[in-house]
């Protein structure tokens, strides 16, 4: 089973989104999109009371290349995502490994994914320590 990383942040929601965005980029990822899901709910569904929820979609180019070399189907899970959300009065950041998911659901073999899982694990660990 894939581990879901979850950490309570000691800052405001907007500060947490900015901090995650900045930290991910400092570790070599390209942030492709930062999107407020609750704002989409407000605009498209008229829901005005949903807790804040923002997704940060990022790509580690070297990691993406390595995973596609394992199997092109791994790209079905791209990009990596980090989410920041409100849970009651707490601000939470969460992440899970798409590389481990790719292995676990059979998009690529465990052997083919081993090196990319190891490398992404080290990078995410560095990010997580800075959050």
C-alpha cells in the first residue's frame, strides 16, 4: 500500500500554498499548475462554503524521463501533486508517490521502477523536511 504523507502546517493557508510551491521548485521540480479546487466548486457549482483546497502539480523532468523509460503507461499518472487543504481549523499538506502507485497498479514492473522510486523518494524526503 502506498503511503500518504500528511503534515500540519503552522502558517496560514495562503502562506502554506506559497511555501509548498517554492519548496518544490527549490528541489528542481517545475510547477505546472497551482489551482484552487474550492474556487472551481464556487464558480462551476455555486458552492461557497467548501473548505479551501489547492493542488500544486509539479514535474521533475529527470524523474519523468526515467519513469517513461520504465514504461510509457507511467505517464498516465503524471504530474506529481501536492495538496494543501483546510481540515477544520488546521492547514494540511499532503502527497503520495505516483511512482509507487505506478508500480503497485502494474503500469511498470517493480524492477523497472526501482531506481526512479528511490530517486523520487530522496527528493520528496528533502522537500518534506523543509515543509
